């Protein structure tokens, strides 16, 4: 019975630590809310990381099938809630491979170890850079 408890405690402890580190990685630094709209005007909110370069705001779509990406490709007018402020923006993707390299460099530079941790959990090898021009 004692050995079973030790094993169970170790497994549960590992799961708790893994969950805590993942939550800290995902939410420990700046996270914004991107709002995209479908053909009927229905909003979709997506929590995402963000980086700034050359006067633009950049976000990543981890893969080409992301619902928010499909929506903004159909309707480039989006909203970005950042630091309590709502920004109206126009979105566009940057073609790969340059877009992928750019967004990976920006997020790695800004989020550091958290970006490395998330890379262990999510395949971003086909990610796309989304450039937001906010007004």
C-alpha cells in the first residue's frame, strides 16, 4: 500500500508541476485577445501571444487550419484587445518561409523559455505570421 501511494503521489505531483509550468509559460507574459468575425458577423475571440516590429503588431497562427486564421483571411478587419485597450486592425499573413522565420524569431526573443516550453507541446513548423496594422 505504501509503495502504491508513493507512485500515485509521484505521478500526481508530476502532473501538477507540468500543469503549473505550462500555465505559467502560456499566461505568464503578455497575452492579447484577437477578435475575428465570420461571414455573419459572429465574433470569435482567440487568446494569443504578440510581438511588435517595424510599427506592426505580429501574432502567430500555429497552423494554416486555425479557425481564427481562416476568418481573418476572409475578413481582414479584426479587433485586438491589448492592455485594456481595444484596437481596430487590418490583418494579413506573411508568406512562408519568411513569415514563419519572422514570427518564430519575434516570439522567441520576447517570450524566451516559455516559447521553448510551448514548442515541446505544439508543432509550429507550419506556422504563419499574421501582421496587424492597428489604427
